[in-house]
């Protein structure tokens, strides 16, 4: 579904003037294919507004959005973290990229996933140990 600029402004929490300006300057693309703004454009609008709200300059916002697009990533599939100066892209695979410098920054470790994997290993080990002890007792 595609939305008009006024609808996109309302749905993304931006002003109509922001939507027009960011579209005219190429920061946000009007929906393709077809006229208007699609879901991805709505997400992009809200992300851009959030980056501005966090204190980033227009140069840094543009650099971050361009870097994300240049890497082939879709803003709707990422997590962005900013301190008001830098922007980091967090991917589902655990990578954290410095969006303004176009390079890997660090590896994000999902401790909850690690804990779940360790828990599964502990449960399997405990079951195997109990089965082994039962076999020893049965042989005695």
C-alpha cells in the first residue's frame, strides 16, 4: 500500500515539510514502484527523524543512510544505535558496523542466546550422566 506525503508524515511522526524536504534532497525516496510512500519509506522517515532527534547533523544522517543503502541493507531490518555523534548498525547476525566509517566495529554477543545454548548443553549432560549412573547401578 502506498501513502501520500501527508499520510506518510502522519504515520512516521514527521511534519509534511520534513517529508517533502527529505524527499526532494534524496534522503528519503518516494515509494517505488508506484507513486507515494510505502512501508520501507515510512520506516526510513521515522529513522531519519529519530537520528535528527538524537542530535545528529544532517551531514551525519545522510552519511549513515547512504552507508546503509550502499551496503545493500534495508533500514527496516536493522537496529541503529547512536550517541549523537556516531551511528552503529546492529545486524541480526551479531555484527556491529560503524555506519559513518563503513567498517566493522565489533561483534555483538547475544548473551541470552549463549545462555540458552549453555542451558541446553547442561540439560543434555545431566541427562547423559544420570543415564550412565543408572547403567552402573543396574550392572552392580
